[in-house]
């Protein structure tokens, strides 16, 4: 790939040994994550496979909210089946869910995370979640790489037919933007009837004509608008507003409808400190 110097715009040279980019003109050295999303004109290209990692506090918020809605639905305590499709290297939602399972007094978790990219294809230098889990003795978290979440047969083979049919209790992610609706539809198809699916999306996601069928047939239960734009890469934000969109499984949807609540409830999250 070609990368240009964020300071002077000169084409950078990649140093394979140091795994850094170097500018022959101004002599600066840059980490991969500092330049690989910068175009020569200073604009940003979308990162490969929409690799925009979610800040950990946001992912934790989403998982906590899903737990809050899901656990009163449990007739007896059991570990929740949790899935983060498109988990990237850090798998922040899966990690937050796995850590909830650490508290023996709480409702635990059995977490699966998958991503289409194989290990080693990851562009960032972040610690892969499987290494984090090993180092911290977390053993309720499985990571599967090289798996296309939209390949239903592959996902069924991976999680097992019984679990796929039963459905996951919590599905949470920040999906690749260009596949967001496909991700949501597949997630809803494999959501437990009292499950909760949480997606971090641009707010403009809800205003597109092509998504009329989705919002008519499966309106989300809640939308939580983020007051502050999240920063996904190098402390920078893009020009979009974001929020968490929360869908519930069919049983919870029916409860909502019986209470006359067809439409999504709107909330705001004060994330200024995150
Ligand atoms: C916006 S990133 C989010 C990563 C992570 N969920 C997070 O919140 O930090 C989207 C991720 O989806 C993965 N992805 C893209 N297409 C996919 C597919 N068809 N199946 C599984 N993962 C996919 C990308 O490799 C990327 O890691």
C-alpha cells in the first residue's frame, strides 16, 4: 500500500524490520496506525473491512444495558450466550461480556466472537483479544477468525445447530458500515426470544429509504444517542453522529406491543468522559 507523511505529504517508506513508516524528507517515523488511514490529500480512506475499533467504555455500556434488559427475563440463573460478530482484534463487546462472567455472584457468560479476518491480517498493533484472555485467565471467551458472519452455514457449523436454533441471549457489535443491515438481520435471526441485540451505528442509519422494510418489520426497542462523537482511530472523530440501536427478541417485542409501545424509545448517553 501507499502511505503519505501526515506532516509533509511525501510518500512514506515502510521499514519491515521496525514495522514503522518513515519519511525520507522530514525524517519522522510513524506507527502503522498513524498513517494507514490517511490519504495524500489529508482525507481518510475507509479502513480495510471497516476496521474501526470501539472504545472499551462504550462497549461496556452496551453490554451492561443488554444485561439489564435480559436478566429479569431469566427464570433461573444461567450463563448467557453472547456473540460479537465482526469482533476485530480487540473484541471489545465480547471482552466486556466475558469480564461480567468473572463475578461469581452475577449472571455469567459464555462468549463467542468471530471476525472475517485471520490473525496476522489485522492492521493495528492492538493486543488480540485471545492473548488478553490467556494472560488474564479468562476462559469463557472463544475467538474464531477467518469466519464470514454472513455465511449462515459456516456460523451454524461453528456455534453448533442447537445453540444457533436456541438463539444467543446477547449479540453486540459495531458492524462494518457497508454490511450493517445484513449483520443486523442475521443477528436478529439468531437472537433468543428474550435476547437483546445492540449495534453501534451512525444515526443516519435510520433515515435511509432502503431500510424502510427493516424499520417497519423489526423496529428497534431503544435508540441511545451518543452526545459526543466516538473516536475510533488515533483520537480522531469522523463527521457522523452515533448511537446504540437496541433490538429485542420476539417475546420481548410482543410484550412491548401488548403495552402499546410500537416505537423505539429514545435516550441520550453522556459519554463526554469516554
Ligand atoms: C467496525 S469494525 C468493529 C470491530 C469490533 N466489533 C469493535 O467494535 O471494535 C468491523 C469488523 O467487522 C469485520 N468484518 C467485516 N466483514 C465481516 C464479515 N462478513 N464477517 C465477519 N466479520 C466481518 C472486520 O474485519 C472488522 O474487524
